[in-house]
C-alpha cells in the first residue's frame, strides 16, 4: 500500500467516528447540433470562493486551493465575479484582482466559469440606501454594460459566463422579494445576452443556476416557467441552462419519495428525475440547450445551528461520486460540486460545511487544510474516469446502480447499491475481459473473482470501480448496457 493511499485510509478512518456521531461544450443554438464528446475530467468542476487579494493570508489560501484542486485532477472552477468589486463606481473598473485569479488558475491548467453577480449599491435606490449588493439594478442596462466589459476584458481567457445565482431565492440574492422576480430577471438576462454577444460572439451565456426544490421559494420548474411566460423568446437569450438540484433534507441522490418537512410534506425527486424534469421544461418551449449543474453538494454540519442536518463525511464522499456519475450519465454536460473548503463555523452551520477540505485557520503556514473523504473520492473518480468519453447505464442486478464508462484504453464499470449494508453479488458482465481490476471509493484495491457467471464483488453504498484494460482499440464489446 502506497504512502498516499495509507494517508487516505487514515483520514477516512478518522472521519468514521464523526460519521457515527453526526449521522441522524455548447453551441450557440441547438440547430448547430451536438458538440464533440468531452472527456469526463472536462465535465467535472468545483464551485469555489477562491480568494482575491495581495495580503499573505489571501495569497497563501489561493495558492493552496489551486494546488489541491489541481492535484485532485480538477480542470474547472466556478467563481463569482462580483459587480460591486469590479465596478465600484459607475464607469470605474478594477480588474486586477480578477486578472490575478484567472491567470494563476490557468498556470495550474484550471479554467473558469465566471459567475456575473450580483447587484451594485450605486445601481439601485435600495442598494444605495442599505449598502447591500443583493438588490438588482433599477436599470438592467447597467448590469449588461458591466457584463460586456467583463467579457471583453477576459476574451480569450474566460469563455463561459453565468448570469446571476439562484435568482429565485430572492430573500438572499434578489432582494427585497422572497422568490425573485421572473419578469425582471428575464429582462436582465435578455439585455445582458445582447451586450455580451456584441463584444464577443464566442462567449457563452449560462442561465443563472436556480435553486431546484420548491421550498419556501418557487423552485426551478415554477420560476423558469414564469420567466418563459413573461418572455416567450427567452430561450434565444442563453446558450446553456443551469440549475442546482440540492436535496432538502440532505438525502441520497437516488431517493424519490415524500419527506416530512416543517409545515408539510415535500415530494423529493431523485437527481435523475430532476434532470428529466428540467429537460421537459425546456423542450415544452422549444429549447434543447445543454444542461449544467453549477452547484450541488451535501454538508457535514451537525444537528445544532442554522440549516438542515447534514450527512457524515463518508456519505458526503459517496454522494459526490454517485451524483456526478448519475448526472453525467443523464446527459448533464458539466457538473460543479459545491464547494472547495469549509468555513470557520463548519461544526454547526451548514453554509460553512459543504467543503472538500476542512477550515484552514492559518493559510500562511506550510500545513495544508485537512482533506475530507470527499476530496479523496473526487481525486479517485477523476483519476479512474478522467479520459472516458462515453457512458451508458448498465443493467446488472436488482437494487444496484451501474454505469459503464468507455475510454480509449479501458472500460470502467462504476457500481453501488443505495441501501445500507454490504452484500456479495455476481455481476453478469459480458465484456470478454482477460483481467478485471477492482478499486474502492478511495482508489484502494478490492478483491474481484471472475467466473463463468460473471464477476463477483462486494457492493455497498460506496461506489466501486471495475476496470478492464483494453488490449487494443479493436476491442469494442461492452457490458450489457442501455442508453441513459
């Protein structure tokens, strides 16, 4: 066992006690046809809060974050490009901090999805009165001009631009409303798209990721439907549609059942069902836009404090892999995990506990933050599936989820069961593989027995990888599969 693998196992073992303690690319339009397949590693990203600034703490945290993301195999990050920071006064633009993070990320081979957000105090009467940048502009043309300047400035370095974030959660991001303003958002999106297209036709506009659950605010279905009712041609004002299929409460991604919530019962859809629902929403209005998930995650905070109870760190790692695989197999073009790092209140505040790594109290020292099991699960997934360019959902046995990934030099089958516990199964894999190799959630070896009836392994809620190295490109047989 290598040193790094021993580190992974020791970290997972350490978090195991906590687990018991806490448990309770795209074309301008669909007419251009499908783009060439993207390797799996190019389809997975992390939504981050990469720090700007020149002080020692900011520089240390930024360098550490980029290094750890790159070491995990991450090629894409999503990050806010705050309007009130970039244009602090009308017509005055400060790009230096954002130039720095874009250029430093590029040195690590990491590309940006730029989130253009939010309001700007000088651009709205209420924002100016309160100093709060989460009020939308009184005139959407002001936002469109800012967006065009950002796109022009970063032309050739950043290509994808998401317009606002969770605009249907008005209580946080589109004040003073509770559930946003679909008419106003549609107008802002339309004007912004035209402004961006005018300065860089190669730039791609992403519909701001909406919060999917209908939970105190109109969810994706209701909000987006209203945007289209107010603006029937809004499908021409974005290239990619994004949404955030968070789980409330924080159940497994396969769960599809009524769940009790304060004030009533919520019908929780599985991740696969949300993908189908969003595609249906767009198709009813003549849209065939690529679909991105620009945020999804599970937090690991305890039962005290703000928000819904989280999951144990091991389940966070499991759900990361399971949700990414389900999403990509379901046709989602890019999937961004939320988020890179925990905050200082991660023990009892859900907003501080979604990270791949723990809170780093002193980023100026040489000690990196503690990597949570989810970090190692992400690293393993990108290592083993990174060069895959095709995936099918595979029927193997009742109660199992299985997906077959095809890469130039190997076929990899990812298998798990959502049910708790572990069991021995024989998987009827029909690929004539001379030698199956097994890896666990964190890349460790697992026993694999091959017989006349198939491949025998132990399955559990932790995904495993069954790898068949292909002896030559001519071998094209695959396990029994079905289109996702």
